[in-house]
């Protein structure tokens, strides 16, 4: 990795550490309110990004065995957070996806994360935020125009 990108990566990492300094407690509190484990939260986020997944993919992405992932998914289906669906390409194969309730919970976590970032950035004057916003938007535009491997 070249020095400029390494320095930017470290600065962005440090910014995320500062912005999310109090985040762990908030995530734990929200998880407790919803009766979720961190792996279940991770599963909700994996499904919010991937539309639907086989249980084996959930296992791989959460670090659980297939049996443990299957039990977790079943529990989340019973809680109304996930839905099972038949794979249209292979009717014997079942996939899981977020239920409307699961989608609502992920949006609540997202909103709490955004509020945490805004709270941290509120300590920075507008004249320092504006150029950063422009630079970040320019970088995002480049990244979105050139997907990985493209």
C-alpha cells in the first residue's frame, strides 16, 4: 500500500474511533432492548446488504457452525425478524431475508449510528466540515464509479 493511502486509511480509522467512542454501550443497550445478540445484529446487517442468503452463507459470515446458524435463524424467524423463502433457482433450497420488523430494527441501528457521528462532528466548526464533506463526496464518487475489480 502506498504511503498516501496508508496515511488516509489511518486518519479515517482514527476518525471512526473518535466518532464511535461511545457506540459500544449504545449498541449493547439497543441489542438488549430488542433481545438480540451481537451475532444476530450482524445477521440483520448481512441480510440488509445481501437481500437474501442461504443459512450456510449466514454461518460463514457470522463465524458460526451451520447447525448454530440454523438455530439462530430459526429463533430470529420465530421472533419475526427474518423470513424464510424458497430459492427460485432451486426450490429445494431455502433462503432467509429480513422481515419488515427486521428491516425496521436495522434502520433504528443505522439512525443511532448516524446520530453518534453527528454528535461527534458537532464539536467541529462548519468551516472545517465543508471541505471534508466535498473531499469525501469526491472520493465516494470515484469509488462508486469504479467498483472493486473493475
